[in-house]
């Protein structure tokens, strides 16, 4: 698996991974068009890559398998404070259960430390299998927003 920094050229793939994150349980809550037109969701990618944004793309055998990225999102689902970037993570269905998400998460935490940030946040439905990944990576629940948990990783 190759892990590389996400670039402006990755925008379409990041949007596809946002769609995977939004439809995590297989229910088509969002379409590709809705990801790009819903301001609450699109704010995670609008103007990618802006100063302060950072991300990682995983490739397996030359194919983009998943991505994670973070940015400061003052109106985000997992907002904590103005100085804590919120991450989004998605893995293509064909590459799940192969360690891609865990590798991406570790690489993003390294990038956040280098930025340097002291914490990362996220929002996850407690029923999402990714919630266990986040807990095992050291994220802890700090609040609830709607039906989702807000979690923070101390770097």
C-alpha cells in the first residue's frame, strides 16, 4: 500500500470518499450530486486544497483505495474549537477490511502533528463500524451532535 499526500488533483476521489463516509451503512442518504450541493457536507471539500488543509490517499496496485483529510470547519459536524481540524475518512468498498483505514488514520495523525496541531476531531454515528477503529486509535468521545458522537484524538 502506498500512502501519499492528497493534492488538488484528488478532489474528485475525495468527493467519492465523502460519499462513502456519508452512506456508511449502505443506505443511500447522499448521491454524488448531493455531496457537492449540500453546503453542510461540501464545506469539507470546497476550495480543496486551501491553506491549512492536509490529507492522505492510499493506493493499492496503482488504484486509489481510500482517503482521509482534515481541515478547520467552524460549522462542522465534529466541531470542537477553532484550532482543531476535523477529519473525514472513506475507503472504497473493494478495499475494506484490509487495514487501509487504520493506515490512513495513522498517516493523517502524523501529518497533523507535523502541521503542528495538538488535536484532531471527527463525527461518527455510534453504529458505524469505524467508531471502533477510532476508539482503538485513541479517539475519545467528547460530545454528541444530533445522532453522532464527536470524538477527539490528543496528538
